[in-house]
C-alpha cells in the first residue's frame, strides 16, 4: 500500500477538518485568542482525508488555537478558556 504524491507544497499550517465551518460559501474557523473567541475567514488548500486534516493557505497563522469541536452558540468576542483533556488512568 502506498501513496502517490501529485503535488507537493511548502510546509504550511494544517488544522482538523472538523474546525472548518462554511457561511455563504466562505470557509472560516473559530479561534481562541487572548482569552476570547475569534472568527477568521480562511483559504483552504489540500486535504488529507485519512488523517482528517486540511491545509490553511491564508487567514490563520501557526500557533493560533482553533475550535475543532462542533459547539453551538459560539460568538466572536465571548470569553473562552482552553482546558486540557483529563488525564487517563494508567
């Protein structure tokens, strides 16, 4: 089993496909910046369906946290806190 690479690009930002939303044909993501919810329009590139990732060509810098869970009622400017997942018992 193998992959055929048809196009190779420079290293870029990738995010979970589940983080991408669509509004009137414009892709966007919710972010968490400075303790608040943000909303950023993004231009998408290649997808990697096997890993559930999509390339972001513009609109999002590396290191910005995105909301990948489908949470309803998110509003830009609302307070937000990133909580880490609970530790699993050994």
